[in-house]
């Protein structure tokens, strides 16, 4: 028999496709030394009893208790790590003002490595406690404290994709918080990429450097072009914001005479490893460009409700073949939890479809076929995020990383309302998605290692 590093026995939920959840009842999950799932074994398989009886006597075997379920760890496609320090505040200020009155002053403080360490340690721990096993981070313009964030991810065992933010345009950014010039921004970015790749050699779960122009309005053409070239040279992920607000989208059109998505593409910033946050105001051609280049949308439903007063037609873009995952957008979104964001994604999609006054003319009545289900929101938070990043994560299936959360719905003081022994598992799954709180998330695993445990 093969030697597995660990074997888990329990019932799991994992997305097969955007619409279909696989319910793996009382399966065995066999994990190799490298933290990758070797195989999942169903109870009716001929090997089941043999593997079970061999491993059940070992301490590498783990049978989930009654009331416990396995879900894949969540993939957060958009987190501004420094903004954790202002989460829940300033949500009534428009984007442009918010950047200048709240966000840039806060982010400028991350030149101080002690302050950065305090915030970043707490954020990574909080995300893990909320079931987020992979996060795509914007740090700040500071190379050293951005690297510190990658080091904290490595140390705590989270799969972190981290970007040193570039914002070099003196006309758009305050003197106290911007790159010295395009050349300095590119030199720092390349040094950052090399340093994170070095760090990655010591992180089993992987940490990754990400080329990160904040958004077109904050960068010069020279920086944007140079960043596209660096991403190609070092084969890195790329992240930015695209068509988030009327203001941002309109600014790009005025300065460059083209749509935001087209401009990003022309700078070499779209591709299979690119994730663009928000994308509220894509048109059909932009969406086709995303699909053709393999660029993913980081959908941030809570943030979009506040900053853009907007709902993106996720169902429509998924039908067009655009990859989409979920993002918290801390702190444009107030919650670090992708459970909260999955819930909002469903609510917002319902509002888009039919939440408008039916007494108004038809063209003022929302967008048909917009709604998504909680199953689809779960897909976005897991497998959709993995596909967006082109990494084998987000599913509990052979060949995927063992990134998992163990959720306990029978916990005293945090019980979910399941009262019948034979409640259908799909109903239990829906209750988990709508009602779980961090108290219910008992353990979190990344790449075969336990990274969070609630006593
Ligand atoms: N656009 C440019 N910077 C930001 C940011 O920090 N948050 C959000 N939501 N949008 C942005
Ligand atoms: Fe953002």
C-alpha cells in the first residue's frame, strides 16, 4: 500500500463546476508528503476498508467527529493588507476622496516595519481563522514591508501572493506616498520579485511575487509598460484594479483614449496569471478580451456595493467564459470573511436581477438572468479562485493541495440549526455557507499542514 503522510475520513463539499457541488460522504482523503491529495476513496471502493484499517491505528489518521465537515480553504483574490488597520471605517466616502483622506495616509505608515509587522501578523491570522488559505495581496509601495508580508505568510503557512504596489505619477499621488519615479518603481519591483522567489524556496505552501500597478490613474505610461515587461520576464502573476468606479474608468478613457481593459492589455498586463479587481463597468468587448487572454475578475461584492454602487453581472460574464473568483477588498469591503462575501454575492445578484421597482419601464428593471446561487458563490470562493490564479487549489480532489477547513456545526454555543439525523447533506451545506461564523471553523490546513486551530 502507498505511504500517505495523512489520511482524513469525513464528509466533504467541493465544487465540481460553477453549478455542481460534489458531496463526498464519509470519504477517505489521502494526502502525500508534499501536501497534495493523492486520492479520494469512496466507501464503496474496494480499497476503502484496506486503507482505513491500515491507517486507523496511526496518529496520521484523522476521523472527523459527528457534526464536522470538510470544505476547501477559501481563495481571496483581493486584499489590501495595510488597510486591515482601517477596516469598517470611512465607508461613506467616495473612492477618490477615500484614497486621499484615509487610505494613502494609512498606507504611508507602512514604511515603519514594526507597525507593518503588527498589522500583517494580525491580518494573516484573521484570514486563516476565517478559512482563507490563499490570499492575493496588495501591500504598499515599500519594498521592505511588502517583503515582510510575504515572510509572515511563509511563517504562518498561508499561501500568499504579494505585490509591492506601484504608484509613480506625481500628478496623481501625494509627495508623501509615491514611488520616486518610474525607474525606481521598476527597480524596486524587480528586486522584490527576486527576493520573494528566494523566500519561496523555504515555503512549502508557496509564496509568490505579484506585479502590482495600483490602477492606471496612479501610474505613468512608462511604469505600466515596464511592469508588463517585468511580468513577462519573470513569469509572475499580475494584479490591478479595472473599471472600478465611474471616476476611474472615465479617467483612463480621457487620458489614453481607450477603455480601461484595453489599456491594461496594451501595457501587457492581461493574461492567464492576471487578476483584475472589481471590473464593475466592463462592456461585452472587455469581457471577451478577458476571456480570450485568460484574465480573471476578482469579484468584490461588499466593496462594490459601497464604492461603486454597483453589481457586476457575474452570471453573464461566467457564461462568456470569463474566470471569476471572490475578493474581500479589505478595507473597501469591511469583512475579512469570504463567507460574508459569498452571502453578499448572492444578495447583490438578486438585486441586480429583480430588485428594481416593477412600476418603472422594462429598461430600468435590472438585468435578466443575473442571479447566482449560494452553490455558485461557493464555487467562486474556492475552485473559481484557484482557476483564476492558475494554481491547483480550491478543490478537495486528487492532484489539488490539501487546503481545507474543518467546520463544526454541532459546537456548543455556536450550533447550526440542524435538528434531524437525516437532513439532506445539500441542506447542511447551505446552512454552513449562510450561517458559519469563525467559531465554527475548528481547524484550517494549507498544503497538508495545520495552520489554525481553535481550542
Ligand atoms: N483603486 C485604487 N486603489 C484602490 C484601493 O485601495 N481600494 C479600492 N477599492 N479601489 C482602489
Ligand atoms: Fe481594491
